[in-house]
C-alpha cells in the first residue's frame, strides 16, 4: 500500500510584488489584485509539496494536492503536479469567497479530506502569505482529531510514525507523532524542486477534480465567518530619512559613524 | 454570567514563574476589561504554578485560576491545550488573550477550533468598540503591507497578541486577587506528539531579542564572508547580529539570525541594516526599532522609507571606513 499524502496548497497574490502595486479597496475591505500580476502557489505550500515529494523519493506514495478558493489560475495551481504530485482537487465555489475566515476554510478542507478517503499524512504550509494566519492547518487537525506538528524543516516517515525536525527560534527540535498526522513546513526545508519537462507534460494532461460546496455536502451556514473584517488599510510610514553624503562612499561611511556618535546612538 | 472570568489571560509559565509575555497580556487585558466593564482574570496551568499565583495577582488580576498537574510539561503541548480548553469551559470568559509565542501561536488556533470560535491571530492592538461592546483586534496582514481590524463573532472572543506589542505592566506586590483552583482531567494518552530531542544552537554573541543595538545584512552582501565584517561591527558595539530571510535562505547564516515576520522580532534602540531592501515581511520584525540606519546602493529601496539615517552607496566601500571610524570613536 502506498502512503497517502495530502498537501494543502493555497493560491495567493504574489507576496514579493513591488509595494507600489499593492492596493487596498478600503470600502470593500479587500486587496485589489493588479491584473498584470499573476497569482502564485503560496511559497510555504511549495515547500509542503517538496516535503511530500522527498518522502515519495524513498518510498511508494500517492500525493494529492487540495486547494480551496473562489476561482483559480489553473496553470498556477498545476505547478505541484508538474513538480511530481499525483492529483489535484480544487474546491471551487462562489460561496468560497471568504478565504479570510480560517475556520470556514478549515471546514471545507476537512469535508474534502473526508470525502477523498483515508490518508497517512497531511502536509501544509506554516502560513499563507496573504493573511499570515497560521491557523487553517491547526483547525483542520482539530476538526479531524489529528496530532499536529508545525514549522518542520525535515519530515520523515517510518513504522507508522512521522518524525519532524522543527525550526525553533534558537535551535531545532525533533518530535515524533503517530500517523495519521498533520505537519506544517517552513522555508527552512529548502528550495522546492523545479518542474521537469516531463513533469510539465504530465501535468498538462492531468485534469483537476473540482468540487463545489454542494459536492462537499456543506451548506453556506456551516461556513459562516467566525472572524469579520471591519477595516483594511495601508499603514502610513512617514519618511524622514536623513541621507548622509560625503565626497565618496568611503567618506559617507565615516560621516555616518560620526553622525551616530553625535546622535549618541553609539 | 456572574462567575465569568471576564477577560481571561492564558499565561504560559516557565520553571515555576510566569513567562515575560504574561505581563504584556495583562496590560492589553486590563484595557479591554475596562472597556467592557468586566474583571480581568489570569489562568496558569502547569506542573509547578504555585509561585505564579502571587505573581499574577501582583500584575493586577482580579481573579487567578491555577491548575497544577504533574503531567503538564512544556514538552507536551497537547496536554496544555486540553487544560486551557477545560479552563475556558469552566470559567466562561468573554475574551481570551494568548501570547503569540512559539507555543501560543500553535495552541491558540487549536484552542479556538476546540471551543468552536474564531481567533484574531498576531494582533498588535486590541480595543473595545463602544457601540457594539465587542473587542476589535488590529493586526498586520499581507506581510505587513496592510493592517486589518477584525472582530470575532463568537464567545469567547479570542486574540493572540504579538510579543512586545504591549509594554509589560508593573507588578505591585501589595495587590491581591481572588484565587480559584479548578480541577481538570487530563491523561497521558492525550499527548500523542513526543519530543525526541532538543538541539540548542550555540551562540556566542548578544541575544537578538534583547540587544540594544542590532546589525544585520541582506542578499546584497552577496556571500557569507561580509557577515564577518558585520560581526566586527557588532563586536565593537556590543550588538546582536541578524539577517534578512534572503541571506538565511542562501545558506550564508543560520535561521536563528532571521529577523522579520517569520523570524525574530527585535526592538533595539539602534538597528543598522546593510544591503537589505526593507521588504514588508522584514520590516514586520524590526519596525519597533527606535532608530533604523540603512546602507543600500539603491536610493529607491523601501528601507529608506523607514530609516532615520541612510547612506546610498556600495557597502564594500561604505562599511570599512564606517568600521574604522567607529573603532577610533570607541577606543
Ligand atoms: C510569507 C513570507 C514571510 C517572509 N518572512 C521574512 C522574514 O521573516 N524576514 C525577512 O527578512 N524576509 C522575509 N520574507 C522575504 C521578504 O519578502 C524579502 O524577500 C526579503 O526580506 C529580501 O531580503 P533582502 O532585503 O536581503 O534581499 P533583496 O530584497 O534582494 O535586497 C537586497 C538589497 O541589497 C542592495 N544591494 C545589492 N548590492 C549592494 C551593494 N553592493 N551595496 C549596497 N547595497 C546593495 C539592493 O539594492 C537591495 O535593496 C518573507 C516572505 C514571505 C512571502
Ligand atoms: N484556501 C486554502 N486552500 C488550501 N490550503 C489552504 C487554504 N488556506 C490555507 N491553507 C493551508 O493552510 C496553510 C496556512 O494557511 P493560513 O492558516 O491561512 O495562514 C497554508 O500554507 C496552506 O497549506
């Protein structure tokens, strides 16, 4: 029996876009996505795909990527397939517009997970780079009654257990959990692999499974938001930088040191 | 509810004492409690919480809940989670506050889901809206590019508060509190995740989180070697040393050096950045610095929008004379 691994991946607007492109529609409390800027798979979720693929590198495994949203850029969401994941399940419905409410997202993902069937391991990103919540995976784990381990930089399985090396503020921690379990991973896991040409070809042929709210056996009421946004705005930072100029760069360095001394900062 | 905890601070404990974040949560909690006209309670659960009871009282809690159980240890977060859930169920708080520490960040979402309510994650400020009588939480989103004000609809309203967002409140030993001991049921089988090993990174320098001065480098340094030069500066100034995520991802410096949204939060008096562009996710971890200094060859770099002093130039030329001048000034 191959291991069944589910990866949770979210489509987000590119978090590294230039600041000037970032705009908020305050009235509707939404970020306006510039049409020229393609969305991306949340960075940590690419790490999650990579973590699953590394397991698959050493033993038989079936990797299913699950994503929930109102609409998707299919070519973007197929990236995990081109990296080597086996299948893609998209939970797509107009009712799924509130991706801000972690609990509702977790409900929908949990319904999909239960519909797909038994699994050994769920791998998610540590947080989505839009709302930086770091909540959805933990809520999914709670709804499914699973043990959870966060911020993994190395994920290994064996003997029905998962061993995770976690990145801690001042070192690492190794923890172990029985499976099924949920693990979230971070960028310390390392660079996700690039899709190969063969992978890209294979991904082109694969079609995602698309499920609506109804397919999941949910009604809108179960997805009522627990957290509501009452305001969304861009904070103003006042720029009053004093530029230190000298005859050349080296001179500016010297003057900077003198300036810090004068300001009693050193 | 007459016996409600009101605003409940769930405090972490460390070796028989309250974690430093508890005093910050109490500052936030007292404001919310005053706004709601409710009492402030502090709850601790651990294997050794006796001494923390007076500590919590001295911070200004009107009521203190203490749960002592030998099987509660920091290595078993699932037990602490269940203890917190039982405390909440027994005390019916209107508001629950947790610190977004390494542990709190993971415990809070599971606790919220266990109680069937929402959670405002990573908040910088919590306030009571006079019209609705609900708590509004302000939190950075989109890597710090935007701020959101959010309201939790359920009860309790829960917020996870970023460490250092609030000043710790001053303890006063003459304060007293009503002490309530709760009995909860926990058993070992609830702890499924087991700690195998903890490896502390050896570090010689000053701790980043408490450093008065921090020096940090970014991708523009191009390789690990220039960090040696930054270490010289750090040595001269008695400063901590850090980096952007780009420098960490490149493998030039260890992850423990990372400052930012997913790294450390620093609040030094002086923060000197070299070849860091100042992405919002980086600034998220250092915008509490009193004075930011930036050396960057790009005059348009975002870092200059938040810096007090800046040099537009090549670090390879700027930093040696900066270092030499510092050495002379400090000798
Ligand atoms: C969810 C998420 C979380 C993140 N968390 C963090 C985090 O915690 N911390 C963090 O730092 N980042 C974080 N990031 C990444 C962040 O978005 C930026 O990519 C990162 O901070 C960039 O690092 P940098 O400034 O070193 O590199 P760059 O943005 O590439 O900037 C390099 C700078 O060096 C300057 N430079 C180049 N050569 C020279 C020279 N010779 N002399 C002087 N200047 C020079 C350039 O002008 C440029 O401004 C996160 C991103 C995401 C999506
Ligand atoms: N809409 C979604 N679809 C699929 N996975 C998601 C979704 N939202 C969040 N996740 C997963 O949960 C992680 C943390 O997200 P968040 O709690 O929103 O910060 C992400 O990195 C994803 O792995």
